[in-house]
C-alpha cells in the first residue's frame, strides 16, 4: 500500500507554500495567508513562527487600517538578509546582481563583454563583480544560491551550455567555472535567458496570472521561453524554445547554426543591419540607430524595419497556432523591433494566425524590463529554498 506523507513532510510543504507566496506577492497578512493557503489560523501562526525563527520572514503590525479590532500581523520576506546572486551573460555585456528574497534587485554591476569571450574568461569577470557587491553586504546576510541566464542551449541536468551560436560557445561548463571562481558553497543553476525571463514575468511581471505565455527574446539571435499550463516548458533535455532556428525560408540566408533560412536570419541583428545597409555595424545600439533612422524618415531603414516586422509576425503566427498563448511578450531587441514595427507584426499575425488562436492573445513588452533575466536567474537559485525552507543553511 502507498504510504501517505508524514507530518514532517506536510509541514515542510506548507512552509514552502507560505514562503513562496510571500516571496512572490510580498507583504501579506496572516488572514490573507489563511484564506489563500486554505489552512487554519493556528497553523499559519506556527508556520510563520518557524520561518521567522529561521530568519526568512519577519512579522509586524500593519499600517493603520481604520478598522476596529486587533489587526492581522503582516508577514514580510527578509529581503535584505536572504538573497541570491544572479548573472546574465549576453552577447555584448555581462551583468551581475544581488537579488533579495521577494525579488528586489539590491545591487548590480554591468561589464562590457567582447564577443568571443569563453566561459573560462567570463567567470572571473563575473566573480569580480560579486566580490565588489560583497563589500556592501549587511551583517548576517545569507546567500542561498546563484543563478545564471545565458544565451544558448543549456543542458538541464548540469547547466552545460551545449551550443551558443551567437556567443560561439560549445559545451561550455559556465556553472562549474563560475562556482569555482566564487569560492562559496552554494549551488549555481544555469538557464536559457529567454526561459528565465519568461519565468520572472510569469511570477511577478506582466504575465502574472497567465497560464500560457511565450516570451520572445532577441539579441543577435532569437529564443523563446514558454509557459504552458502554468509550467515552464523546457523539453526533455532542457533545450526547448530555440524558435530562432525554426526554418521559415528554405533557400534563405545561412544561419550561424549551419542551416539556411532560420527565423533569426530574417529578424535578428544581422538581418536588420544588412537590410538597412549597415552590415559593418553590430550590437543593440546599431539596431536602435536603424529604428531611430526609420522614425526620422530614412527610406532604407523604414524598408528594413517593415521587412523584419513582417517576418516577426510570420513566425509569431506559427507559434501562436502551435501553443495558443494568452500572451506574447517581446524582450531584448525583439521589444525594440516590435515597438518599431507593431503594425506589420499585427497585420501578418492576423493574416496567418488561426482565428480561434488569435481570439484572446495579447502582445506585450516586459514589465520587469531588462531586469527580467536577472530576476529570473535569481528565481532559479531560490527554488531550492522555496521547495524546503528549513533545509537550506
């Protein structure tokens, strides 16, 4: 016969559920926790006392409510004390941040990243940024883990970057390299930048409350983070979401992955700059210059933007037909392209999308902005704590 969970297991599950709620939603009264979690008041009181004793939350009186009677205590995450380090390794820059329990970015650093930089070369640069942030740590602060967002195909089991065509990485163990440089005994979890950004926007951003979401992220290439039925869709090995390598033009331009006609060869950095007659330029600033020129009436820039916007809508229609999302979010350079070519994107999407799939889909930009990748990377690091709050030292 199947043995049910023990009292200790149930308690730990309830502790995790309570801490997760406070982590995502912020300061919450005991009364609200009682209603949301479906537990009685005495159980909520015991759970919050355990979490407070562990230094994970604090309890205090709320601000003046204007109501008669004793107000319900408010439970708040210990954001300044409990934190995770978050890193975002992008095509042209490296970013590091200290993110507190509750999702607040407490400190951050940014470095230029020369293209071609290997994981072994990137790790000490990121570790150096962390060492700077350590100098400002409050007394008693506890790091519960580190998360890394990287452009590339990341193996779920161990965080190995199997392939990063836009960064030139092949089988790069960035998590291992960064852990060794940090010299701290905390786990380092690695995820794809689009996937972790989707995770963040779904938890606390523009997609909060949506169970089916596509987050399109662009730099040189294009990737997607997919939330299906309220859960991250990562695939068998962790490699899902490589939508930039969806072939849309059989005889198109050769992609850095080796194929021809990949979607990113029509909407990525190289495609836009080539069409605008600026093939010698590169980077996000160069793309923004094209959008600016198009807005000021430059005919060639306008053509390039319209063309890229049409291809963006073409591929997006395929994704909408397949996944039937409630919301599509445009991040990174896809945000800039969408804002510059929204009319073309919507026109092509409406032409190619199935009416039933288009009925409720909303197109949005990230609420968390560029912090989505950092906050999402931190969420990876917090998962171990949230799963079992009393098992993390």
